[in-house]
C-alpha cells in the first residue's frame, strides 16, 4: 500500500490564533464598522454584512497527492481529539484535492489526524497519525452564513487553572429579522453545533419568533432590556428565565441572541461569565469584541457599560468582585443557590496548559 505524506498542520505544531481579525485601536477607525450609527436595525442595504470582522480563521490541512496512476482516487480526512481517532471523530470524505480548510475547531485543544486514499471502495494509501494543537487565544468565533457576531462563550481562562467549557453556550445576532440565517447557516447551527435551545431576548415588537427547526431546537422567549435595566422590576422575570434556562442541563447547547448580540446579548454574556469567575479584564475584552461585527463600537468606557457596573455595586462589598455581585444579583431575582451551582458545574472545566495564546 502506498503512503501519504502529511504536510500541514505540522506534527507537533501549534496553530495560529483561529481569528481573522483582532480588536482595532481607536486610530484604526473602530467606529467606522457601524454602517448606520449606533447599531440601528433599519438597514436599507444588507450588503453591510460584508464588513463583518467577527469571523473565524480555518485550519488548513494539506498532504501529498498520490502518483499519477491514482488520478481517480478520493481522500478521506479523519480528525479527532484522541490518538485512536475514536472519540467524536470528524470525517471528511470524498475529497478530490489534497487540501481542505476545516472550521470551528475548539481552541487550545490537541487534535490527531490522518488521511486515507480510496479508489472506489478500496483503500490504496494511508498516512501516519499526526498531532497538532489549536491556539488557545479566545474567542472561538463561529461562521454562520447570514448571521453575524457569533461566538462560543467557552475557552476563556478562569481562576484556579480552569476554563469556560466550549461547545455549550453561543451568542449571536438575530437570525430572522433584518439578518436571515441561510440554509447553510441552519446546518451549522442545528447539525454541526447541535444547538438545542434558541434563547431569544428580543421583544415581540421586534418580530421575536423561532428561526430554527422546532423539531430539533426549543425556542424560549425571554425579552429583556440591557445594562442598568437588569434591576428594573419589569425585566426581572426575563433575566430569571434566562438563567433558569442555563441551569437546566437538558437545554444545552444553547444559543442566545437579541438583534445584534451587542447590548442585551452583551449584558447576558457579561452576567454569565462573571458568575463563572471570569476576570474583569476578560469580561471587558469579551464585551468589546462586538466592535468587530457590524453593530458599531462597544467600549467599557461607554455610559451604558458603566451603568451596568454601577448598578451591580450594591450587591457586593468589593466593587472589583464582580462574581460576588452577580451571584447576589441573581439570587435577588429568584435564582436558587442550587441553580447557580448547576450552571457552574455545567460550564466550568479543568484547563489544559495554554497553547500559543
């Protein structure tokens, strides 16, 4: 049997960060990313989505092509997180070229891969198994055609050598308003990410309605207002329902969204990540990453974001202890200690050594 030589990722390599863009400085014109100013919904030209910088970078796989006598062969790439390639493998079949881009790998994760060549049903060549590690730099952006600002909340470091678990909670823009998820986008969400709960933060006047297959995905409507409105009695039920959703293991994986995933989505992400123990620096960084999407600049120095920090202060003695403040806030709106413990149990995992991030 012939042998296939693997080329990239190199054996033992750490990939580049899996993001195409990073937060621009003020001099880079971050405010220019907002096509209509202030993240307004009334778009007349949805081609502004082409300006979206909230996109991932794939990992490119390449190997040697078989000699000319095997010109009719196809290749199968098998990729998994165990050397035996038997734990939730990704198998890409019937590839005609000796290269392919693979999207949405977990960050900071060792992977193993191999390639086989087939002539019809007969395996005529195979490669050794190589190992590489994805860069650990967050965020883990997700490419969902028709949608913007999609990212995994997982992958961020936490105290005591832990991390937020990947693949369980995602945030995004709307999918059936001014932005409309494409059939390929639905496939990514329903079949690749296996979303089981669509947590919709929009109001009824914004057209809140299910966008995904109701047979596969449960739709939960929890309309809220962001920032200091978390303490408005009118929105207590919505925030309580959101975190009750996070506390139920049967709901995962969860996708939550408002219109842009910027303000209401940003507030929910902030509260959830603070509950898990994410550092103040990383909470701010995660909030500001929305600047890379099409919804305008988001800054921790804005009046809106500072109002969120201010309204949380009465819930904890130390103004820097956001985890304690958020925990006490959630208890005040009716969440139980058991529910908060379940959220942490579900979303916190032991952290491997960082890789390149």
